[in-house]
C-alpha cells in the first residue's frame, strides 16, 4: 500500500520539477527574444537606388511589428512609402537582395533599420 503511494508522490514530484524547468526555459527564451528585439539594428550602406523621394518601409501582411511601425509613421505624419512584401513579389526580391529576411525594415539613403525600434525611428526620422 505504501509503495504505490510513494510511487505516485515521487512521480508527481518529477512531473512538477520537469514542468517548472520547461516553464523557466520558455520564459527565459521569451525574455531573451524580447530583449534582443529591443536592440537597435541599424545597417549603414548606400540604398539610394531602391528609394524614390522618401524612405521606404517594407512590411508583411499580418505582422504585428509592422502594424506598430506603420502606426508610428502615421501618428508622426512621416512621409514614408509602404511596400508590402506579401502583396508584391518585386518588393520581397528587393528585401531579399539586401540579405534581410525581417520585417519591418525601414530603408533610408544611407542606412536601414531592421525591426521596429521607436528610438531608431525617432533618430532617423530627424535626419531623413
């Protein structure tokens, strides 16, 4: 009688320990991901050949970060051309040609910002 009871308690302890380890790993991964996404990712170069008169924002349909970037641009009345790579394969090829596989990507004449960082958008919008 006691052996089966001890086995259940022991099993419950191991299941609890393994669950806690898994949750800590998931939370740790989520924290690391959110920290990395907040880092400014600015790449300098000459991108003028891809631009018209204004900076370009590459976005994709259904992308939450793209929605935030577009809202920032709208709320600050910035003159930015929006290029949805989901709607136009040409724009996807342009972005891939830059060896960038992340949206949103904001493109200026001399630099681009990968991902959304309000800090980078603020700094770059003053210089554009």
